[in-house]
């Protein structure tokens, strides 16, 4: 039997990604991790291609990570920021996208504060028959597929299987703690971790995680202890105060008292538990500095490094789908 080939031209959501597609991403990422370890960490794979980075919302690591990934693949990059663009002159988002298309853009990486904008641009690219691939780099409270993929790669790399595979997470207990309500990272992670067969537990105050999330096959806790009990991995999420349109929390101090990750609380987890955080982290709120900076406990810097290789894999796979005309 021949193994299936990557077909997608866009990466907008992880909701319907099949296990074999995750495996292709994990394997391709592993090969780019090897490229990045070379003295000259660059390959000519996307030479002559244009990758446009459209970040309508602020970002440090995701934007830089995509830009570096594109450059490591030898693509040319176009950077778009709303503050310095013609959006200030009344141009619509679709017209901005069309301007970039007219400059022969091959791949567009889009972050927007409203859910669905990358989908809309992808639909327009398809309607115009452009063959351009669109990547969702975080849309509102909806999804952040490449963050979940880099988290997945980081988790699957922990048991040193070569190449990392979904199988290593089957039956693992993973707790996701914090502001689930406003988090696109949580939703994308739930899709990928459930596809891997992991046991996912969400914990946070009832205002920030409701029982409805259980429909996605996860367990919801309003107390931290049962979520942490025997967990193999714990992912802390930032309180997204910029998306909170009402008062969801009495105070950050109160939040930390109930849900902050401390060394003492983590003793409930499996010995050797590892902590993840997508960043930016608020030290002393989601987790203590002592936990975040402990290399025995924290996978935060591995997440950032793996982010470049995962995004190289995604740019590469989507650009190939375009070449084969799918
Ligand atoms: C996340 C995001 O922007 O959704 N960060 C990221 O991409 N590294 C999470 C967050 O902002 O808290």
C-alpha cells in the first residue's frame, strides 16, 4: 500500500486533520529540525517563492517564527502591518490581500483579531483561481493551528522516538490550565491531542471554562488538583485580558492563588512532568518564574525552537500541494 500524499493547500483549522496528516507534519518537521542543526541552516526549497506575512494583530514569536521559517527555506518575504499599511486609508482586508496576490505571492500567513478572516481570504484566493496557500496564524478566539502543531511536535519528541509520532501520546494525561474561553491555542490543541488519543483535562475558573467544552471529548475541572493529578504534561495559558469584554476574574492575585502553577502544586503530577506555555507568559500569574525557568520542568524554549521547524514543514507541504495542482 502506498502512503497517502499531502493534499491540502490551506491550513486553516486542525478540526478535520487526519492522524496520517499529523504524522506527515511530524516527520517533515523532524527533517527540518535536522536542517536547522547544520552549520548553514538553510535549504533552497522555496527559492523564488513569495511568502506574505499579514499580521493584523500584534505578535512577537509567531510572526518572527514564520519569517525565519520562510527565510530558512530561501523564500522572499513580504511584511504587512496594519499601522503602516493602506488599511489606514480605507482599503479593505480583501483588497490588501489582492494587492499582495498581484505581487505574485505564493503563500499567505494571516493573523487577525476576528475569527474566520483567514478562511475568508482563502475562499477568495480559491474563487480567483490563484493557487495561493493560506495559513491561519491565529484568528480571534477560534484557532491557532501552527501553535498546536509545534506543541504536538514538542510533546511527541519527549520520548525520543525517531521520527516523533502521535502514538507516543496515546493515553497520556495532559492538563490545559487557564483562560480556555478566549484561547485559540486551547481549541487547536484539543483537536490535535484528541487525534493523538491523549486524555485532555481543562482547568480554570467557571467563567473561563464551561462544561460545554466536554463536547470536544475533554474533561473540565474548576479545581486545579484533579486536573494536575498524575498528569504527564501541563500546558499553562495566558489570561487574554485584551479579549475580556467583562470582568471574568476577581483579580490576578486571586487567579494565581487558585490556578497558578507552582512547584508545590506540580508535585501532584507524574514524576518528570513537563510544563508548556505558548507565550507570552505572565510570570507570577499563570506560573511562577521558578517553574518557567527550570530546564528540568519547562519545555518553553523547545516550543519556540520547534516552532521554526514546524512552520518550515507547513510552508513546504502547502507549497507542494500547489505544485501538484490539488
Ligand atoms: C498565543 C496567541 O497569540 O494566540 N501566542 C502565540 O501565538 N505564541 C497565545 C497568547 O497570546 O496568549
